[in-house]
C-alpha cells in the first residue's frame, strides 16, 4: 500500500488497505482474538447523532436524545468541544464508526484503536462474555425500535414518552448483578410477547386477588412480600405492578435489556479504553517500522495520542477526574515493563506473583484483559511506579470537618492505602446506591417500601431520591416510601411519595 502521509486525502481503497495491514499485524504479531469487523464512514453530524443515542446504531426515539444532540451540536459549532474520532459497538460484527473528516493517519489510528483494541476487549473480557450477547444486540434493537413505534401509533407519543422517562430514570436499577441474563433474541421476544403478557396477568390475578377472609388474614400478613428484598426494581415492577398495562411492561423489559447490555461497560472503562489505547500504540508503531507511515504522519499520531492520554491537573479548567485512557494505558504499559524488567520494588510489591519477570508481556496483558474489571484490575496491577507517575495520594473528606486530612502518601503503607482507596472508587456498589424493594402492603393499600442500604454512612442525594420515588410511584401505581438504613438496620432517613405529593422526614442525624 502507499505510504500514509500527514494530512493526506484518503479513499475507501486506502482505508481498506490499512485495515488489512493492521489485521495482518494484529493476527500475526499479537494473536488478537476479535469479532468480525464492520467499518462505517459517517459525517460529523452523524457522529453527534450517534453520541446522543449512546452510540447504538439502531435505537428508538426519545426526546432526551434530541436534546443532547442540540446541546452537543451547539457546543461543537462554538468550538467548546471536539468530537471523538470513532464510536465502536460491542456487537458481532463489531461496528466501528469512522468520521469522514479524519485524516488518513486518523483513520488508521481509529481502526487500530476500535476495530482491534476495543474489539479484542469486547470478545475476551469475562464480563462481556457472560453478560452480553454481541450477536443478538443489533437484531434486538430493531425489535425494540419497531415495538415502541407501534406503541406510539396505538397509545400516543405522550403516553409512551412518560413510560420511557420513568424507565430511563430507573435503568441503573434494572440490571441483574448476579444472574446471567438469557440470550437476546428479537424473534423469540416477538413470538413470546403475547404469551408473556397473558402469563403475567394470570399470575397477578393470584398475587393481587381480593382480600382474604379475616381468619386467614393474620397468617398472610406475617409473610412479607416479596419474601426477600429485590434489587432489580424495573424487573419487580414489570412482573408485579397490579395495574400496569401489558405494553408498558414490555417497554420496561426493553429498557432493562439495553441497560443490561451496558452493565459490563460501566465496570470496565479504565481497562477497556486502556486496552484499546495500548494496542493502537503498538499497531501504529508497527506500521511506522514497516515504512507504511512517514515521519510527518507519525508526528500527527503523537499529538493525537498525547491528547488522549493526558492527565489534567486538579486545578485545570478541563479537569474531570482521573482520565481512564491515561490510567488504563499506563497500567498496561507497566504490566509490560514489570513482565520484562522488574525492579526490586516491583518484586516486593507483586510478591510471589508468577507473571512478574516471566518475559511474556503479551500473555500477561491478555490475561489481565480476560479476567478482571476495573476494581480488581487496579487492586491487582496498580504499582508504586504508576502511583508516583500520577502523583496520587489519599485524603479523608468529612462533611462535619472543614479541613481535609491527608491519609496516605508515597511510602510503603501509603501505597497500599492509595491502591485500596482507588480500587474502591471503581466498585460499582459504591457508585450506585443500593436500593431494593423491601416490602409491599399486599393486603392493604398496596404501597411499596424501598430500602436504601447505606455505604460508609453516605446519605442519598435528596433531589435525586425524590425523583426516583416519583418515577417508581408512577410505574407502580401506588404510594412509594423509601427508608435509608445503616449497617445496623437503623433507619436514618425516610422519604415518601403520596398521591403526587412528596414528603421528607429526617429523624436521625449522623453522629
């Protein structure tokens, strides 16, 4: 193929040629394992449109997507934001969107990053293998879009929009965290939809039957419903809401299915972006070593790559926490270093770990990709070298104390505390409040009681909590109450949504 030069115009044949070169290197040099690739060339406006619909190529309509599109379009036109050079979809085939405004070097970089780096991660990481169905997602999205359009035609756009508003607001509470979901099948969903609706209503007739006679009422009341707390709120409503219409249940099911698809991505951002950045760095350098990229294009690469992995200082106006690209890339590079040339500090830190100094960095990187998520990845592989590079330290922020306390610095014990504190930040249980269905007054007013199980005595955000209760009550059809409890099961706060009026009682302050 012809040499890639900086700023050079490109053709579809050029893109195909560089894809084949990258594929050859990925297969022969690194043995990457990935889904079949599909490349799509789109305009900047289409890229913005893809942003607004969370990157999915086929999606139903909702006003929030249009609102997001307008905001980002205005920001882009005013120069307040740039565009990603690509969007990649966890599907089989793996769809990568390349922006037509990219230079030829950027097209090569995007293909290396998305079609081989991200694709390898999607294909091999245990969370994606267990929790997503790459072959079925596109077909299911077609089913979802068609079904919601039919609901809009039959019941009205406003009615459907209201259900989607509530479902979207609760979608992070609509995933199964410990049970692998069934494979997605649009044909099966369509075939079983009516059967599922009839079955649910037959079960609800039993669950919500007329109140029992007095002689059996006492024994029934002793049995709490549900018998155990349920953390999948959308699933519980879908299966048990007394008055929810069948088409609304199906919409909740659709939102749940799509939320489940994104569940692994929420837990692997550092690993996923780090893997893609690590391998694009390797692949582009291999193209350069083979004379396919000239010096000018390589300078363009370094500018782009540096912008991707830059870690802004805390007082920078663009600071947005730890850059997952920067941290992930640094950790994979560090695995390579420790595999090949470990120091005495490395051997002491990673004591008795077989991968240290074994010389097979590629095997070790792949092992990390396959078997960890962000929380455990940091716990396992974050080294003092990377902590010093990022100038990490730990501090305690007590809202009762106007001062911050520095709790960990760069010493032996401090490194352990920094690693543990950072790992905990990527624990999804700390990022998402633990809210579960605790009780339903089955034989009374059918009100629902939710329980929030506090972590480290951190209270809920009150406005968000009240919004959550409002949407829960809308879908459930009856009053909803939430109790925030500490590890001792002591109620620290109580919120309630009653007939479109929300009340809040705080009756036990933190010590």
